[in-house]
C-alpha cells in the first residue's frame, strides 16, 4: 500500500498527528503498521508537507477489501491531544495498491 500527497498540521502548541492505513477496518499489523507522523513543537504553526506513506500488509483475505487512509493522534502525545490535521490540501493525493505474491520459503 502506498499513499502520496500533502499532509498538514495546524497547532498552537506541541502536537502530533498520525496518518495510517486500515484494511477492512483494522490497522495492518503484519509485518508492522503502515503509518507516518507529523509533529510540531512550536506555537501557532501551519505545517504542510508532501509525504509518502507505504508498506506491506501480509496475509490479507481473498476477495473485496476496503482500504482507508486514516488520521488520528500519535500513539504517544508529548503535550495534549493531536492538532488540527488535514490531508490533501490544494493538491492531488494518490493511493496505490499492488497485490504481490511473496514466497514463504515453502514454495
């Protein structure tokens, strides 16, 4: 799974937000979550970044899947809750999904 586009964080103090993929409503965990974070330690900031978030999500079920890019607070907050997060401000965003056959050593 790959996402590319603009992420934005508006905050008046130290904040952190996290963008992450889910498949069929559950976060990928095998081999690891697919995520990216944006942190600010300043006051009255409006950070825009072009970002790419990508990774593998193994052992998905056959059939139709629902894939989503979500935004929420970082797992560990250094100060208060997450900031005001935006995705895709004034730009095009792309999600790319590729099905791959990865040998498991017994093939």
